[in-house]
């Protein structure tokens, strides 16, 4: 059984390694410049803890996945989200743990927390390369909000999605 919970302090390095492993297929091994920097940003879970919570999926005593959840999306330095929204970043499932619904469980936890906190919406960014993740988000009711798309580097278009949680958003 998979348990979804906040990461413990002694698990941060393991969770960071899981996140990097999950994103490796999108970052060439010989990446330099911004892509190499992105790998280090993924690994730096401690920096994000000032503004966010690291949520992990524990399966049989091992960290199988993680996500960074921002209850106030404006604290996510990657994008200018509106007030009243939550967001999550860097949802990651270790390659050997994929296909078992762990990504969905982590996403559902972010949605639950956003609802409990009275947020109007929960938002995320992804890319065309992440087709499996995009399909999952769309099945869960997330819709595109292209006004929040951005390009962090040439030829990398980052797509914005949100899930409305209340009629006022």
C-alpha cells in the first residue's frame, strides 16, 4: 500500500534523488547550461521548503515518488500564478514505480490540500514531452490556461494547466 505524506527531514536527499531519476529521461546526460541547471533545481528540495511542502509517496518503506506543493501559488518562483491559487511542481515517480497510480495519488493529495485551504484553483506546468502526465492531468479535469505558459529556453514551451475548485475563479 502506498502512503502519501509530508517528507521527513531525513528523507530529503532520497526524495531529491527520486525526483532527479524521474526527470532524467528529459535531460540529456551531457546536458550543459540551462538543462544542467534544471537538474540541480530539481535536486534542491531544501530551497523550496521555505515556500512549499515536499509530499512523498512511500511504497513498502521506500520513497517511490514526490511532488512540491505550494499552498500559495504566488510563492512558486517559476510562474506568476494568481492570488488564491495553489500549485504543484516537479511531480515525480521513480521509473521503476511507474504505472501503479502513484502520480495520480500525489496529484489528488495536492488537490485535497488546495480544497481544504479554500483555494480557488490548483495549477501546474508541464511540457509536450510529458505526454503521460498531461493525459493524466486532463483526465483529472485540468484544463489549459495558455496565458500562463512560458519559454524558459529556446524550443522549450512550458504549458500551464489549472483545475478550478470553486465557481469564483
